[in-house]
C-alpha cells in the first residue's frame, strides 16, 4: 500500500512540475516532453472543410475528431551510425579521418518534408487556417520526443535540404552590411496581418528593400557563379501557389530572375558582400538575443546583443544555465540527463527563455 501511495505522489509531483528531458543519444540528442495524451484539443476552429482532412504518411498519421487532432508518430531513424575512421586515399599509415557530426538519412528528411507538404495541402483545402497548421506542427514537437534538430525541421521545414525558409510571424531577418571596421547590422521583423495568413516585412536597413504589400515571403540561399559564391534572396508573392511557381522559376535562373520577375512578384538578391540570416529572438536574462535558424543555446549565450560575435573572440559560457521552453502554452524547464554542458548544444526554439 505504501508503494502505491509513493507512486501516486511521484506521479502527482510530475504533473505539478513538468519538464522536458534532454539526453544524449549517440552523437545526437533527444528531447523528451512530459507525458501527455497523443491528441491536440482545439487544434482548429470552424474549418471550411471537415471531411477528407485526415493524413496518413510514412512517419506521421493525423485523424480529426471534431476540432481535436489525434496524432501518431511512427518510429523513425533520422541519424546514420558513425562510420569507422578510415585513412584518406594516399595518406601515410596511421592517419585517419573521423566524422565531426551525425549524418542524417536523406530519405527520412524527405518523408518529413512530405508530411509538411501534405499538411499545407490540407490547409489550402480548408481543413484549418495557416496559423492553426503552424500551431499543430509545434504541438506535435511538444507531445512526442524528437532530436532537437528534427523538431526544428518539422516546425519550419528541412531548410538545409530545400535551401529555403518560409517567413512566418515571429521570425527576424538579420542583415549585416560592410561599413569599415564596424559593420551595419539591421533587423527586419516578420509580422502577421490581421485576419489574414499573409505577412509584412518591416525594418530600417538599406541592404534590403521593404516590400510595400503583404504577401507570402521566402528566404532562399543558393550558390552563385562558384560553390564559394554564397548568395541569399528574398522572394515574395500575393498567393502561396504563386510563390511556389516563382521559386521554381527563380531556381532555374537565379542570377538574372530578380532583374525582371513576373508581375506581382517581389524578388531581391542580396549582394555577396552582405550577410543575411533568418532567425528569431530568445530571452537571455530578460534581454532579447537574436539566434539564427538552427542555432544552439550555446550560440545564444556566446553572442553579443546585436547577434554578432566579435572577430577572434569567444566568450566563456556561463555555469548553472537554465532553459525554459514552451509546452502547450506554458514555459517549463529542460532538465539535462547527462553532462550539464549538453544544454549548450540544444537547438534553440522561438520563445526560449535562458537564465544563469
């Protein structure tokens, strides 16, 4: 009887003090949310279409019961095991090369992107609104355990594979222009339009023109004349499908498309001397700090207030770092099951609060 009471009290305490658990899994990490039902209540409101909205894909399934989404995540291996160190061709005996990071299976990433495309198709069909599909993807990452980078891909797209990021409310574009010893750093906010799923871009920098109208916008990064000529472009359109069509046309001729885009299309490629990143703000000891998409907690703590690290310097990372992350509308802590420094490798998410 005492054992039953102890278990009950333990479960009760877990419900009162929920927390994510960050644990190392090989050379990657796994972030596990507190236990919860695999369903998301009030995931949509007054859809234009109620039938034909279920999804069955390779890695995920989604079934609607009214406005409740019941989710199932199928076991998936995203990371390949490390290869044994091997000498490079022609190397002297005793020299080996080891991988520096985990490799991702391209098929698994393709399945993840396919699920995102199906969700977008159901959205276009009227199963839910744009902001509801974004919240739905976020809720999935707050219900099931994922490697942190995979959770970011699920929410925002497999941008390292597609080479593009759709600009959604809450994102920030950082533009760094050369200006003598001190570069000019400008930020552009991506904000929603009332009663609309389109967005507006606003900022005060000179390197990127602010589009005059609301629309759907996409950040693309691509290789120019050579593999070392890294370029970035902002592409916009009044309709989602029009943006997709413009993206296809742009990628067929990225060097000249922006000179004469199709009617209604916003297209601006940034000069090769100008750096541009898409990211978001997190809070560090109450102050907003820019973090690029895919950036880690360690990067957020090692950057200065304008999101730039001083050349040649590396700030020592603080001790006793606490990170809180959104969990179904509330911020809860992340507990590290392993070395305390593992928290620095965690991929940051919008809304994170970091204290030390």
